């Protein structure tokens, strides 16, 4: 079956670019196939979005809210439709896909609240006022790890503010994107307001090079930096980047070993380690309690189940996104072991394809490259002094997430002053995030334009107004007249 790669001006149509296939990582079957959107298709989508934007902006906020609430109701009414698409195309267990769908539903109400708070229209005085305008046409480039939730978290605020959207999902998850956009259209989003262009690198480059007013990107550092460079001569294009991290988790003390293990496992291995906020580096005190914690962590990790979707008994985690990603993870582990790291968790040579076991490595005696390995790999490092642990945790070019396990609030106060990151958590997973807070990072992780609650900030711009009832009211003496 050939699938349509484009939804442009309310019409589904085939792309006119190269053939593209999406492969389900659980069984490597073809999930989606079609022809990707070409540069001409992208141009058509941009034209449709540009034409539709003034009318969408002119609609009332109440109208836009009503359509988006209807969209949330449609997603919620049969969560299994979107969840199954996510599980098939990403390999996520159904329990986790359903959690993602819940976040998609909840995002609408949160975005309405955030828009009201972040983009108000109000009088500052009798003559001074503040309003906000949509930026115009927003390009959204989505990731594969949360193919519905993360893109949705940028699309919904953009639409709510009165922007139109051209959406290019990850080429690894086109099927999820198609379901997502169909639901938006079914909810009543007008023709041209939401447009979909499915494709790979060429499609993304065509979108970035088009006449956009803003770009919201979630993905790799290399791609984010390339987008940033391409906009050097276009400062009017607002850019929001979320590019991952090499996130530290420090254990200051171990008041509850089982709870600490729980937090570490969910920090490192949830979503098969494919969350940009996953902990990659674990710092543990060089004490008997630290030894016991590592032993307990390894024992728990070795019990985590890995399996395909669907499974009769749902596993803790599924495969990584594809065989190539799994091979990268395996190579990385082998390189660290060859460099002197010790594998603490069990291997499973029967796993192949996109499946890898969650892995813990004792890397205390080796130097690590400051890179993000997007998979279930955690390195362990020991420390004698908490201040030195904080310094090592902060020694990264990234700045997305960091975590501390401690029963002492003073430790956290010091940790926050040393760590430079957009998400800093105490006694909960590094992957924990609230929809009522900003989400994003600094350094190589982002450009100070977080998503989450703060997505409203890159969907509209403030307009300062000074107004008088008549021109006579604004008269002031003109000095120095001849």
C-alpha cells in the first residue's frame, strides 16, 4: 500500500520526491511507504499556510480553543488508535504509548492556560497597553522518540496563538504523524492551517529554506546546529532548538536504597534510553553504601524485560528505533569496554535487530567523550567528595537535564548553583517533567527557548501600544523652535 506523504490545504496527496519506507523496529516489517515530499510539495504547503494564516488569526481565540478542545476529545475518545500507531512504529510497549497519548490530550488544556498567562492583552495604564500577535507560519520538525507528544507540544501552542503550521515529522515515524494530522483535521482545523510534509533530510532542508517565520526543532545537535547556521542571514526567523543532553545524576546519600534504584532505573532506561532527558552518567559515593546501591541497581536492571510490540506480557522496554540505532549502541558499549570500562549488567547475545539490553558500565577509570548516546547505557563513576562530584557532573557542553538524590536540601541548593541546565530535579527521575513548567536546555542542548509551558513564548511576539483618545491629548511642548 502506498501512503500519501502530504496533507496540503486540506487535501491528502502523494509526495513527488524519492521513495520512503518506515520499518517497525519490533519485527522490521514495513509500516508506512510512499514518496516523500519534494521541495515543490514543501513550497505548496508553505503557500497554503501563508494564505490561510490571516483568516486563522482573525478567528477568535474562543474559536481556536474550541477546535483544539474538540481535537483533544477525539484523541481521548479512542486512545488506542494513536497509541497503536506509536507502538507499531517506535516499538514502545503499549503501556508507554498510552502514556504518550495521555500527554497529547493534556497538552491542549495546558496550552490554553499557558497562552493566557504568557501572551496576555492588557492595559498597563490609561495610555499604555500590551498585546500579542502570532509570528505567522511556523515550521515544526519533530523527533521519533515521542512522535506525537513532542510535535504536538509545538503544534498546539502555535495554532492556538493564530499561527499556521507546516509539519515535517521524523522520517522514522511518518505513520504516527499521519494519524496525528488526520485527528487535527477531523476536529475542524481549517484547510491550510495545518499542513504535513513527510520526508527525510531533503524535505527538512526545503522547509528550513522556505519563507518561514519560526522554526521549532527537536532532534540531534548536528541537525540543530545546521539549522542555526542556515539562518545566519535571516534573523527575523525565530528558532527554538531542543537537542538532547549528556545528563548527570548524582547520589549524595542513600537514605532509601530501593527508592534510589527506582529513580535511577527510570532516569536511565525508560523509553529504551531514548529520552533526551535520560541520565547517561551516574555519580555514586565511594562507600559501602555506594557499593550496595550499585549491586542493587545492577540486580534490578538485569531483571528488566525487553520485548516487542505486541507481547502477551508487556515488557519494561521495547527495541530502540531501528537496527542501525541498536548497532550504534552496541558499538559504543564495545568501545567503552575496550577502553577499560567494566560491564556490570548481563548481556543477552540472543537479542538482535533493534533490541538491546539496558547496560550499566563501571567507567570510573576511563575518560569519556562528552557525547549523547541515545540508548539504554549508563556509566557509573565514584567520588570521595560531593563538591568534586558536582564539578564532574557539570563538566559537559550540554545543558538539558540533571538530577540529585539527597536528603539534604542544602545539597540541592549547591547543586543548582553549579549545574547549568534547563531541567534540574531532586529525588525524582531526570526524565520527570511537568507540563506546567518550561522544557528545554542551554549549551549544546538548546538556544534558551524552551518548550513545555514556555512554548507559548515562541508562538507569539509582544506588541507595545501607546494610545490617546485624540491627537490633541498627546501634545507636548517642542523645545528649540526658531
